[in-house]
C-alpha cells in the first residue's frame, strides 16, 4: 500500500484504448499508478492526470508489486516482458487470448517467480469505470493474488473469479464472445432480409432486441438438458418442428435474394441430428455433434 493514500500502488503496461480507460479509473480512485507504453507519446495525457510514466518496462515493473498488462495479444505480452525481472511480482494479464495461451503464460510467469492471474474483460472501453453498464472481468489463476489485490482490481469493473485454472477466464470470455458472434450473424441475416423492402432497419431493431431478449433464457434450458443428459427435457419446440421451419427460412432467404451462408451450417447440424432419429429433442444434440 502507498503510505500516503492508503490505496495500493500498481503498474500498468499498455495504454491502448482499453489500457487508457483502465488507467483513468485507477487514477480517479487515488491509486498511485506507474504506466508504460511502447509508443511513449500515448502516456502523456495520463502523466498530466497524475500517472508516473516509466521509460522502460524494467522501470515500470520495478515500481510496484502489482503489475497489470493490457496489450494487443499474447505475443506482445511475451515481447514486452521478455527481459523483465518478475521475481516476487503479482502479474495480472488482461490481454485477450486463448485458454491455452493463458495456461502457458501462467507457467512462464511462475517460472520467473511471479504469481499469475489471467483476466478476460467483458466490457468495451466506455464501460470501464461505469458500473451501471454491467461490465466485468473474468479472473482465473492465483486465488491468493486475486484476494490480495481485489480492491484495486474491482476499481475499473466488476470481478468474477472463475477458478484456479489460469485458462478458465479466457475460456469463459471466449464462450461469451462466441455466443455474441452467433447473435451478430443472426442480426446480419435479419437485416439483409428487409434490405430491399419498405421496412426501415430502425423499425426492425427494437423488434429484434425484444425477440432475442425473450429467447435468451433458452440457455438455461440447454444447460439443464446437457447436465441431465436428457435432451428432450422440457422441450417445447422440438427439432422435427424446427427443421421444418428452417426450410421456410431458407426459401424466404432465396426469395429475398439473401445468401444462406450464415444460417446453413447450423441448420445442417440440426438436420444431421434429426436424421439420427432425435426429432423429439431440442438443439442440445448439436453440442454433441460439435464436440470433436
Ligand atoms: N477495446 C475493446 O473493445 C476490447 C474489449 C475487450 C478486451 N479487449 C482486449 O484488450 C486488449 C487491449 O485492447 P486495446 O483496446 O487497448 O487495444 P489497442 O488500442 O489496439 O492497443 C494495443 C496496445 O498493445 C500495445 N502493443 C501492441 N503490440 C505490442 C508489442 N509487440 N509490444 C508492446 N506493446 C504492444 C500497443 O502499443 P502501441 O501500439 O501504442 O505502441 C497498445 O498499447 C486486447 O487484448 C483486446 O483484445 C479490448
């Protein structure tokens, strides 16, 4: 802890859009903050706001026990910290990566004498420091590190510790991002369907939001089926009915001059499961087909 402010001192490496947003929240909360960025000019506004700017990574790492890294990707983390002395440090990596990269980075940090915590940020920069937006960070790895620094880690966004396995934060992060990607694909297809019609995208948007919000709790139904092994449990709309509906969606796409490439892969998996005689189930069987 800093003796004057009572707030813990920390170092942040990386002042891109996300790093800068994080830095501002720690400064605003009174945490003594040392920052470093590869392109030094990006640190200047933060110096004016009270950050100490380190000229080198070594200097930045030496300044604090808690070192937070928010760089472009895992390779840039390895590059930036290649020669840093991490002995006795608590390293928190908020750089997006795969679970395998996080596990390897944890081993790498521990070999260098540091405790390691990985983080997956479920927020975009404008959500940082604005609790009402609901942004938060998944953390996994050293529980002792998470507990020791929780008050500082909780400043930019909410925190959710998801386990000692350092890969779990990235796993949860990527699972949520993958679901979001499916939603973006569905939205793209829906807007393409109305593109040449007298329907304003702005009029369709609230209908899409309401419909997707109403359908989102199906995640609970899927989870219950996957956990129980009973893929027909509680099914209201079964696969046989849904595959029939798919042909209407595909015919409409064709009539509207819209490509089916976003819908087709998922529909093909539903048809395979139906062909296996699973017409009374929902879509849980697709998860089995995807699992290699
Ligand atoms: N921005 C977002 O919406 C998302 C939200 C969810 C989480 N992501 C992840 O956060 C990491 C950082 O993202 P960012 O938005 O800050 O990214 P940039 O603005 O592009 O800044 C990149 C920083 O990384 C530095 N950098 C790149 N390569 C190296 C390297 N080899 N050695 C040292 N530093 C490097 C770069 O430095 P510079 O270009 O200014 O010199 C920036 O500081 C990221 O994992 C997102 O996926 C953000």
